[in-house]
C-alpha cells in the first residue's frame, strides 16, 4: 500500500452508554480518532427486509495500524455524510502496519 492512497479522512466511532438518571442509559456515538484512509467499493446487493427491498453496499477501508485503539465490529466509521458499520477487521500480513476494515453501508445496525 502506498501511503499516498490514504486520501480520505474518516472518523472511527464507538458507542458509549451514558446514565439517564432513571436507572437506565442512553446510547451515543463518540469519535475515538480521525484518520486517513483508502476506501474502495467491494460489493453491492439488494436484500428483502421487513417487507421492502434494501440496498447494501460493502467497502474495503484501509488505514494505518493503530496500537492505541482496538477496532471491533461494534464500531462504525463516518466518511462525509455516510455511515459505515464495521463487519470485519484484518491486520494486513500480521505486520501491524495497516488495518483493513470490511464495512457495510445502508443498514441500521
């Protein structure tokens, strides 16, 4: 991977629980880091969900490896006005240099 390919700025976000004062909690997304990434489309398909067709597009996102953040599938990333849910995280060549995130756009979870 050429470092010049990381041209798009994304925000890595994690869900955070905040007490609501009534014994429960509210969920909010917190930005953990803003990083440079390479984003490329991988697949697209239509899925019949809850009585209607829903488009799903997957992308492959490559970022520099982060030792300060453990990226999990409970996180998401933002790029411009688009939200991507992380479906898989891979350490390229197990070299701790780049992380490849397989993400999905177009779903609620």
